[in-house]
C-alpha cells in the first residue's frame, strides 16, 4: 500500500466526505489537526487492478472503474513482506491485493479555486531482487509508477496541480522516489539499473537529498531482528570485547562478500588503512565507531554524495542535509556515549509532527523547533521548489568540490564538506576496476547498463 500525503493528521474523525475520481466515487472522513485545521481523508483507493490470478507478478494494469460509492474510511491491506517475521502477524492485514493508496487533503474552501501542490509519499521498508535474470530488479517500482500516473490523472479531481507533484519518501521510499523522478518509465516504460546513470538524460528537477549523522547505528547496534541486519548487528554484551582484530574481521567479511575483481588484497589493505589505521585509538568505542562509520559510508553516505554530484553535473538544483539530532526513543543506554546519534530514519519522526511515533508524548522545545523547521522547509519546497523557512536560509549545492548542506539540529546551520573524506576514499578505490558502493565494474571493465528493471 502506498500513501499520498498532502497534510499530516493526528486527531479524531468527523463527518463523511465524498471524492469523485475518474474511476468512481470514494467516501472518506474528516480529521482535525493539532492546529485546528480540517483535513479530508480517503483511504484504500485502488490505483491498479488487483495483481492476482493472471496478473500475478506482471506489470500493473490500470484500475477498473467501480459502480456506486467505495468505502474509503479504513486502510487497505499491506503487501506481503519478504521478511518472515513481519508476515506472520495478526495486527496487520496482509494481501497480494494491496495496490492501493491514501489521499489526504486540506478541506477545500468554498472561496478558493487554487490547485494545491501534491506530495506523493512512498513509505520505507526495502527492496527485493535475486540479482539474476529471474528477478533482476524490484518489480514494485512499476507499481509505484502506476500510482504516480493515477495521481497525475486525478490531480485536478482531488484539488491538486498535476504540474506540481513532488515525489518523496523515507528510507527505501526515498530511493524509490529518486528512481521515479529519474526513470523514463513515467514516459516510455523503461527502468535503468542505476539512478546516477539516469540523471544525465532525465529532465532536470529540483531535489533534496540527505542522510542522518550516524545512519548505520540502527543496523549495527540497535536492530538485530531482520536477517540482513542480524549479519551486521553486534550484541551489547560484546561491546567491551571489540578490538582491532574484530573490526578488521568485520570489514574483511563485508568486502569479500561484495567485491568482484582481481584486486581483493589491495582493496582490503586500503579499507583497513582508512577505517582502522587512521588516527587509531586503542579503545573498544573507537573500533565500534569506525564500524558504524564504515557501514554508514558504504550503505548511505557515499551513495548520497554520488547522487548529488551526478545530478549537479546534469544541471539539477540540489539541496543537501545531514540530520544531526537523536530522538530520545532512538537512544539506548547500552550504546556508549560517543556512538549515540541520529540513526537511519530519525528525521522522519519530526516530518509533519508525527507524535504517534513518539508514544503519543509531546515534543520537547528543541524537538518542536526541528519539527517546525522541517515542516516549513518541505512544504515550501513542494510549493515553490525551494526549502524556505523562518529559521535559517537553506542554500543550494554549489558547483565546487565541497558540497554545502543544511545541518539539521536544534540550531540549524549551513555547513560544507558533505562526507568529502569518505567519498574521496571510495572514489580512489575505483581504480581497482570495481565500485564496491555501486556494485559495478569500472574503467575498462564497465558493462553496458541493461534497459531492464
């Protein structure tokens, strides 16, 4: 299930509302926000035909019109996840018939005829691919593209401007949004392999790209349950035993699983020199911190730098950020002090004031300030293509080597040097014929990018 969010909501439902789409009518309801504004909510709207029977594992087909009024007051089923632990639960309805979205809009004012900008939000989770010809890429991207087409075709019916649709998301949803705005599938039905390749030929768009200050803390130290994360996770009982040998072993395991080429020993030496030997401290906290830094760089930071540079080179206007505040709910007394920080997804707790993710508690003063900054910046970005706000001017990435970015914290400020050192290191390793961050051959070994998902 995908979500189209025009405004975030938080309080109780009121009277029913009716939405008339190209495909049929939907009954929804009203919600009142904390500030007293009224939003209209319409849930479980099919944007494609059910992917079952003959349509199972096929590209999505447009939804069939329905007769009468569809009930849009309850959420639809979530897609069946690839993670076994999440599939067996009584608290969430799961089904292969899950190609639905939700529409939330401000209650229309009788005196206003203005079309509103649309935020097309893709939730996070992950991607599935076997990495071979069986499932070469994530088929869900075709579903998301179909949802985007549905929203575009119905934009005016929901009070939105079809020329002002902003695709965004958190975690894998952010990556999916990047693919959606780059891929020719929204024009002629083709997904290429890597978004950086597509940036050079896609129409230029204004974009925001960002990460948290310590992305991989969650995977390395907080979240042991999922199989992929479990291979990265370190149990708290073992923190104090961490030393140079354990760090080197972890780095070697990761590199040997991902590197393809004839220079494995050279790559290992380079990685150890950068993540272990550099300013080495003989203390377990140092080795844990470098492990988190390594995972953050490979999985998030350096790919973000590559994406920013590729888009900037293609003439895009890019805004960058680092979220540098750790929500109390993401903190853990078991984690050594110097390792604590904003982990993967921390910023989305404050996007739209989603207090439900905080156990229903009220934000502290510094948190409210961050939430206000993010809310203003993102809403203005959707309206005008610039993340304007009342706290700190957010400047575009310039055409120099030092990427400037907004450091989002209780005191937001512009800084320069968006993971420059790490990006420079991984750029140098590409001389060995393989880009371990992108998992692509480089130089003379470069293979043609396939025109497939």
